[in-house]
C-alpha cells in the first residue's frame, strides 16, 4: 500500500512555503490546474495577504496556494491516495 505524508485537515502550505523561501531552497510542487502538473523553483515572494494567496517564483511564475496539491513530498489530505 502506498502511504503519503499529508497536511492536517484545514492546514495550508503557507508556513512550509515561508520556511522554504527563508532558506532559499527549491520548492518542488504538484499543482492541480485542470489536471495535475509539476512545477519547481525558488520562491521570490509570498503574497499571503491577497484574497487568493499566491507565491511568485524567481522566474516570474505565479502560483495560487490553493492549486498546490503537494509541496516537497507533502500532500494535501484530499490527494493522499493519488
């Protein structure tokens, strides 16, 4: 059986994203935007106060936090069986 590490119910990736940004580490993500796709990069900005919180990578890519299904191997609970 495949077991995945997941966030707690109602938890977001914002704390983890902030830690990754502060360390200058690469964020490796699976996004759910009309199907699952991969994205990765170094986080330049975090817009947590936006009505629809998002991150911006150093290459200019903007990613809404709610579209992140997995971040550096940690999944949202609804994706634990993917």
